[in-house]
């Protein structure tokens, strides 16, 4: 709507379109982007009994990170889609995981600082370290202090960029 003097209304966005930018903190997740092969073993195994693959990419706009993966532990396969975003108010990277294990999204959190990666949910936490060249991520899941070790909370894994 134009004013009488020909100036544009304050509500008009014509000629003033600004593309929103993602929060700079999201750049910390950039090291995760790529396709990864996963191998590992539960504490009760003498051989690798965990295998998987995960593809990690930015959704259009760069506001969210998408992780699509399949992990097989012995004869049990988990397929998942995880969406990670940043909440500036709490300064956290939170995620919702949708899988073939449960009909309810699972809540997870991430943190990447330098070469260290943390990924956790209620009951267990993953801690890992990137290699100097960034091509491998080695670490393991552990139950929260006082928690019980299970296949899902107690295993070591290496992710290799493919």
C-alpha cells in the first residue's frame, strides 16, 4: 500500500527482502557433515557386532542438520532420521530422533567443541574425538552415573568418513 506522497508503507517488504541467516553456533556442527561408516562392539563381545552408516547434511537454509542412519547390533536393525537445531536462548543443540524402534520422537542433545563430540539423551551419553585429519570419530556410549550397562548404552564405535 502506498502513502499519498508515494513512499512505501512500513509494512511493505518490496525491495527489502532479507534472507534469514542461521545462528553462527551451528558452524560447530560442520565437522559432522558427510557420509560415515560405523563399526563397533558392545562390552560383552570380542568382535565387532555393530555396523552402520549415517549420512549427515544441512537442510536448505542451514538452520537444521539432518542425520539419516542405519545401525545393526547383532540381528537388530535401527533406522533413524534425526533433526538437529540450535536454541540460542538455552545455547544448546537439541535433536529429535524418529526411528523404527518407537512411535514417539526421542529427545537428544549435541555438543561439538574443537575435536570433541558429545551426544546424549536421558540415561546415556556418547563422547568421542575426531582424528587430526577429521576423517574418523572414535568414542563410546556410556550409561549415566549409576545407570545400568545395556547394549544401547554401553558400546565403543569408530565412524570413518567415506
